[in-house]
C-alpha cells in the first residue's frame, strides 16, 4: 500500500476503535438505565463527550488525508469517497478498506440505535419525575397554609389523574 493509503487505513482503524468505545459507553448507559448515581452519570457523559470530540478530530484528519489522496490521483476530494477509493485500489487493499467501511457503517447504526434507546429512557424518566412532582405539588396544597393576613386556611385538594 502507498503511504497515503496506509495513513488512511490507520485513521480508519482508529476511527473504528473510537466508535466501538462510544458504542460500549452507550450500551453501558442503556444497561444501567436509572441505576447510575449523579457523579457516575456525569462521568459517563464526559467519557462520551471525549470520544465524540476525538472522533470529530479524527474525521477532520481523515478528510485532509482524502484531499491529499485526491491531489495525488488528480481527482476532486468531494468525489473521492471511500467507496470510490475501494474501486480504484488493488484487490487486497480494497478488501481492507471494505472491511473498515462495513465495520464503520455497522457501528454507526448500532450507535444510532443505542442513542435512540438512551434518549427514550431519559424521556420516560423525565415524564415520571414530572408526574411525581405534580402529585407532590397537589399534596402540598392539601395542607394548611397562611393567608396574607397571617391566618391559617385550608384548601381543598385538586388532584389530577396522572400516570407515572
């Protein structure tokens, strides 16, 4: 493999590893849904943020490498996709790049699925918290309160039907 193709392969290999790390963090988050304490949850979020930042940095480096390769092949970088690179290189090189490409596509799909599941779990917890707060708020209205004049007064309960 030429140096540019080797560099591109190494970048793609790193990208696969980082995407695997992000997938694993999201899977952990889904598995531990609602069980993590605040500190643990914040640490998890920071790890995911760091992985995404590293992936973005690597993606920029990959785009630069593709531009370099496009200049070497007298092509425009916009048209030089990974699929096009695969079609232009020798069979053994193509197999390596096709494997990386397939791996990345599968990982991105897994990440999308896990991120959606995690988001749905968070929405469900938020709805439960809002329902609980509504019930607590209604219960607080039943207790005696002081009027502006400083006298105790009773307020009738106004419970709503909510589901947690």
